[in-house]
């Protein structure tokens, strides 16, 4: 199992200079993986960033920033086109960075919520599967797995549960499309964290996490022992990545509702969170 942290903990958007600044620190602190959010893919020189990461002995994962206009199932055809163009650009950037995964709520703009009848939801689901099927050839040839992230009810009305993400994965039926679990969101929506992980099973390709208050893992109410048991039961051996945000991150503070300091500093959150996770999952 590899332990990582998202650069969103410190700043946004992520640039080549940001990657150069933080990569040596993450290596020194004991992380295995650096997660690069692709806020603006063109702001990252992939070959330069990849060399920096590899020279520091780290692996890399990537995640989506599904902001305004990035939506695969929007009623407006032009918005859907923009969302698909973003996906294609990110799949290429992930490949260039050497990342095996591109994860996130890769279906709709974060914060867009809408009420649906059963028929309307079925229509949106059909459209989403159709859109992903248009991307699988590129993802497969790039060696990048798209990982679908359920979000909590306040950030989307489309995919809130692991079971819903798994339904999509089973319908797409490509090794380049899998499930991810973010324990912050799952802690709001799932009845049992361990059961959600077991349900994903062999299709669980990526894990993000933070405490129930989006703070340092191990300092709150999440059922961490359940998580550890379930990950062991399914033989999960990929990345577990701390993903949260600091109040200094002006770009994301409102979107993630970070109204107070979650820890003394982002550095302390990363270091203490890593120590807890290593003891939990390796102990």
C-alpha cells in the first residue's frame, strides 16, 4: 500500500513550480505518492514535473477539478462538449506524468444538484455511460484508469454511494473505469464504511481520505478500524491519499466549506495524518 497526499492541502491551481516546491518535502516526510489535481492541465509541464517526481523516488496520481463548465451530463450540449474536452486533456496529462489513475467526480460540476424522477435519472445514467464509453479507448491506450468518486449530497445529486459508482463501472465494463472511495464523503452517505469498501471489492482502484470534519485522519469520529479491516479483506494494495484543504487555499475554501483551521498547519495535518495511517494500515 502506498501513502499519498493531495497538493490541494496547500494550494490551487497546481503548477510545475508547486510540484517542484512540495515534492522534496513529501519525500522527506515519508510519503510514497504525490497527488496532482489537474485544475488547469496546461499549467503543468508534464515532462519537467515527472522528472522532479521520479528523481525524488515518488509515484504520482491525478485527480479532477470539476468546476463550472466541466460536466459530462449537463443538459446543455456545449457544456457536455467542454466537459469531455477537459477529460481528454486530463487523460493525456495523467499519462505524460506517469500516473496510473485519474480520479474524482468525473460526471458533473461539483455543487450542481437537481431533482430527478426515476426515468430522468435513468436517462442521465445512460448518457453518462455513453460518455465514458467514448473515453475508454483513450484511457486504455494511455494506461490511465478513470476512477469514479461518489460525493456527498450537498455537492452532487447524481452519485452519492459506492453502489451507484459500481453500477456505472459494471455497465462500462472496461479495465480503464473503476471505483474510488473518499472516506469524507462516504462517512456522510454510507451506512457502514467497511461494507462500502467490501462492495467495491476488486473494482476499488483509489482511496482518498480525511477525518469526518475534513481534518487530520485519526482525530475524529470516522470508523477507522472498520476501514482497515475492510481494506485488508479485499486485499487493497494501491494508493491511500489524504485529500483535504487549508483555509489559506483561497480557490477552494468556499467550494469545500473550510471556514476554520482544521489543524495547526497544513504541514502538521499531512505529517500527523501520515503517521496515523501507517500505524493503522501497516500495523
